[in-house]
């Protein structure tokens, strides 16, 4: 496997008001790998993805994509960089004024100027890959269940065959069988398209299945990173607590006990 | 000296907000005049601003023209100047009431709808999704609305002018007993192009303001459904105030001696 760095984050810091969410986060994603980030709720995983995409601006640190620094990029360069990405949002973020197939084809039609008639079969093909038939394509997103919306969002993220794909909790809200279908799809995108993927999940079964490497985030930093095989004997108390789902350990959930 | 601090904070906050709005407007305009254009979206916005506002704008203009004729008749009768009714009605409608009332009514309808739609897109991350799909939200969302507002309001005002004058005519003929031919003569003979043109310029500015405030408030809404609700209210309030203020400024520009 080539060890070229596709995405690099160094010392990234992002706060909302007084609250520091990312606190000097360092992470390298290698070209062609599938990296999974795990970590408790509210530790800044989604914020990290948005910083890479330029949707949020970190106060400090550096982010590179293919060696190019992306912070402070001009709008043309940023647009060119964003073309490399596909993103599955945690909340799906489907356009509710458009039909399902138009959502999936959006990046092809609006982003790349493809004809609607040309983009539609591609969109329907991507929908089929996530287990949705062509009749679903004609519905509006509001007519779908949460899990179906997630699959449409997934189809939209991969529709333009991007080089880099971010999956923010791709299997949350899906039944175990569909989760596995989605896991297969992610593994397949990496293998077949040679895409680099950065996924976020709470689902350890999914993480083990799709990850080449796993990183654990806690309090705005990466506290552990290693291969998927190493995670069961990482010797890291944070990782151990997380993968075994124990309430006791170094990670203190902010739960108010009576 | 402490009491100055809050005042300073308010002034600074106001200046910062104004600056943000001006930058937003500038970006929106830049994307509105530079290609590529989203013709389909622009057309849809034109329909929603222009065509679907016709009933409410028409009714407003009709009743305004009617009441205007009544009141001016009462007023002018006090010094035997009833023949001025037609002229005052047409000037009042074309210069002021047509554009201002149309602007305010459309602000209530359209700025609110825009802020709600774009605000929902903001809080459900649809605007972020646009960016990741290589689509500039200013080009896709703001520019079509600005173009539609700028072009549709003058057309609506033309309709409002005609219906408003018609309302005044109906009342004058049917209940005040004016002679139709004289009334029409007085309506059109003393009307000058500048009366209508100034009203249409106002309309274009108001249309821009309506779309701008709808988009701006929607774009900057945060915090779920409640935030979207607040954005909607603020869009209507700020658009209305800006319409009234700019109305004065434009009138001053056109007619101040
Ligand atoms: N736009 C925002 N404004 C203010 N605070 C924010 C914003 N976005 C995120 N945060 C805060 O940043 C923290 C991290 O949020 P983030 O969405 O990255 O969590 P996460 O790790 O993805 O959690 P989860 O697994 O629950 O999705 C949260 O505490 C959240 O309150
Ligand atoms: Mg998240």
C-alpha cells in the first residue's frame, strides 16, 4: 500500500465560543486507505470533517489535501479541491425540494454540468447499489424512512465517484442486515474505485469490517491510532473502555446522577 | 463612564451587522450577474414572487384606490376642489402607495417564505451539502431570488398601479357621481412619466431588499426550528423597515428641490 498522505491535519483547533471542541488534533489519512474514527458523542468528530471540507474554519493548525494547504484557499482552488470529495452527512441533509433521484444526481448535474437525461440512469444505478428501487427515485425525501434517507444520502455521496469519501455514521439507524450491505458498499468503494475514505461510527462491528486503521478521538485529540487488528489489544484505556462499552473508565460521561 | 459601554456595544454590533449585510449583498449581486445562471431556478422564483403574489397585490391595490378616492373627495370638497380627485389618486398610487404597499405585502409573503426555506436548509445542513456537491449556495440559492425580486416587483407594481387607479375610478363614478370622461381625462392628462418611473425604480429596490433580507436571515439562522422561526420574523420586520426607509431616500433623490 502506498503511504502517500491524502489528508493531513496538524494541530487543528476549533472552538465555539468558550468551548474548545478540537484541541490540537493531528491525523493523517493515507491514500487509498479506509480510516475509521471512533469516539464518544460530542467529541468533535463531525466538526473535524467539516473543518477538512472548509465548512468550518479552525482558529489554528494546518489541513492539507494532496499536500496542498486548504485553509485560506481562494474560492476557485477550494471548489477544485471539493470536487475530490463526497460527503455523507450525519443527518442525511437531503434537498427536500428535489426528488430522490435528483438528489443523487445533484453533484453530476449541478456540479459537473451533466445532462439530466444522462445523469438519471447513473443516479438510479447508485440507488440500486444501496438497495433502493427505481420507484423510490420518484419520491420526495420526506416520504422516506430515516434509514432510507440515509441510504439515499450515501448514494448521493458516491454518485460522482469521488477520490475521497467521508461517511459520518453511515450505519446509524439501519437494521443489521442493511448495515452490513452498507459496510460492504464502503469496502467496495475503497477497493474498486481506489477511493480514500474517512468514516465516523459508533458501531464497532462496522468499524472492524470497513477499517484499515482505526483512530480514537477524545477531548478534541486523537488518543490512539492503529490497525483494525490491533484494537483488541491496544493497551489504551480509552480504547478498551470504548470498545467494551463500559461506563467505568477514563472517559467520564457527563451524566448527572441523582 | 460605565453607561457608555453598553451603548458602544450596541453601536458596534449594529455596524458589524450592517457590514455583514453589505458583504452578503455584494456577493449575491456578483453571482447574479456572473455566469453560469440557473435559469430554471430563477424562473421558479419569478413565478413564486410575481405570479403568486398577483391576487393579494391586486386586492390591496383595489381597496387602496377605492378608499383613496373617497378620502380625497371628502378633503377636496372642503375647498371646492373635487376635480383634483382623479389627479391626486393617480399620483398617490403611482408614486407612493403602489410601490410601498406592494413592497410591504410581498415582504410579508415572500421574505418570510425565503427565510423559512433557506433557514431550514441551513439548520438541516443542506447548505453544507450544496457546498460539498460543488455548488455555490450564493449562485444556487441567493442569485435566483435576487434576480426574481428585482424584476418581478416592478411588474407587480405596474399591475397595482392599474388596479389602484381603476379602484379610484369605480368609486368616483359609481358612488361619487363623477363624469367618466372627465375623470379619465384628469387622470391621464396631468400624469407625468416621472410619476410612474420613480414608482418602478422604488419597486425594483424593494424587490431587491425583500429577497436580500429573506436570504440573509435564512442563511444566518441557527438553532433548529426556533431559530428558523426567528429568522422568518426578522426577515419580514427588517425588510419592511428597509423598504420604508429606502422609500424616503429614493423620494428625496427624485423629487427634492
Ligand atoms: N455549529 C455549532 N455551533 C456551536 N457548537 C457546535 C456546533 N457544531 C458542533 N458544536 C459543538 O461541538 C461539539 C462536537 O460536535 P460534533 O457534532 O463534532 O460531535 P460528534 O463527535 O460528531 O458527536 P456525535 O457522535 O454525537 O455525532 C458538540 O459539543 C457541539 O455542541
Ligand atoms: Mg457527529
